[in-house]
C-alpha cells in the first residue's frame, strides 16, 4: 500500500503502512549544493544509492510489472535483494517461468545453475531503485555536463545533461543521459537515456522516501519512446538484523559469472571507436509490416575490441536478433585505462528505419 503525498519528488512524512520501511519525518541533511556540475552530480549519486559502504545491511522486495509493447499482456515479476556490502550481496529475480539468484562474493559473481538470465529491463529495475547512477566517480568527473532548471508544481528541479567527455586530453562530444533532481533535497526524480529515433528511455522515480539518510523511491516507471515498459513498487524495505555468511554463500553448483573487472563507459565514446563490422540486415517481414525502432543492447567489449556477452535491454522483438547478429561482428578500438587496454561494459543502440 502506498500513501499519496502530493508532488512526486517530495519526501513523504513518516507513515505506518502495510509496507515495512524505515523513514524519517524530515529530509536527510543534505550538504551544500556544489556549483560545479560534476561535483553536484556526484552528490546526487551519493544521496540516492543504498550501496554506499557506510550504510547498514538491508533487505528489499520489489514488485514489477512489464508491459508488452504490442499489447500481448503483462508479466509480473519480483526482485528481492539482501545487501551487506559489495562482496556480501544477493539478488533474486523471480519471473513466471524461472528464478535466478546472483551472489556477489569476495571471489566474484556467481549465479544459480541452469537459470536463464531474466529480461534486461527487469535486471536493471533493481539498480534503478538502489544504485541509479552507477558510473564510477572518476568517469563522472570527466563528463561535460549542461545544467538546466525548471519548476514543477512549485518545486525547483535541476537537470544535468551529459554532452561529452574529456578523456585523455581529448574531448568527445555526444548526447548522453540526463539526470533531474529536486534542487533543495538532491533527491533523484528521473533519468533519461537517448535510444535513437524512438526517443528516450526514461526512469521516473516517484514518492521519494528517506532510508537512513539516503533517498529511495517507493514507485518507479520506465517508458521508452513514450510507451510504458515497466512499473515497479517497493513492497518491503527493512534493516537486515543478521547478515550471516550463510545467507550470502552460493550453493556448490552455482555457476561463476564474469570475473574480469570491467569499466562502465558512455555510449558516445563507444560509437566513436567502432572500427568495422557488418551493418544490420533489416528483417524483410518486419520492414514490410512497418516495424521500426531502436534495439538497445548491453555488451562487453574486450581488450582487443571484440564484442561478447550481448544482452537485449529494449527494442521491438522482431528486430532484436538482427541487431545481435550485426553487433557480434563489430570490432572497436581498445579502450585505454591509464594507458592499458581494459574490458568495458557499454550500451549499443541499433536503429532500424524503413
């Protein structure tokens, strides 16, 4: 049950509801707002994540509804997380057809054996609640940001838009994500990610609450190109009284995930470093039916520039395989970190227009 409290970005007062959640009657103390846009975004990042090293262990349950873009129905799923640190973190994705459990340990990431990966939007929904600005501090400090302001229902909202990056004495310009937040509270209200001709993918965070000095939305919506993709709400958020090792230990048959450390980079740099590869082939049936749009893929780019671990984030089903087949052939210039080639994670947009 959720209690309406006016404008989406305002903190709701402490209320006893069917949801077990620790809240404060007043907003958490926010440090003075920096004038520098990069430092301001770093402050917003800090205030809106539950994965900070100093936060006490917690337990979270989220209900998720995914909407088929072709009105084929609604898929209801659940995310459950147990957090006691980067190396003591367990997350369970439950869909109508499968359950996947991920374990983050000192030895790396492990996944329950034999379980398929859940859809990309579902896997990202949990992070949109608990770690919405996931990029590293060193990367955010290099971004070129444009500041904008507006009023919504009497509340001053500041938006910082990524316009490029200063990387290794070179400036790369591109259109990146936009982060909008309450100017007084630094509570994050929305994140917009460009997805090409289809428009923007927008996470809207509603009914913001305080949990031990950090901001958490009770409700969230994801739209892409104006179409509703996903809705989610917090069913339970509570302190984790006992963070026993047994709770976070993967079973003996758990499959190890990727162990290599990765660097998250912005899509604009990826686009500018593509060397060669096959152009996507427009499926004849999809083209004849007038199906168009952007397929967003999450990819791992190796030290040699090759692409692997492709996962579909969003896009018309009829176009997804064609996008995957093309991107698998792509080769990028190696991304250099401190002068050395590094493995990176990136989002790749493949646009289909008849």
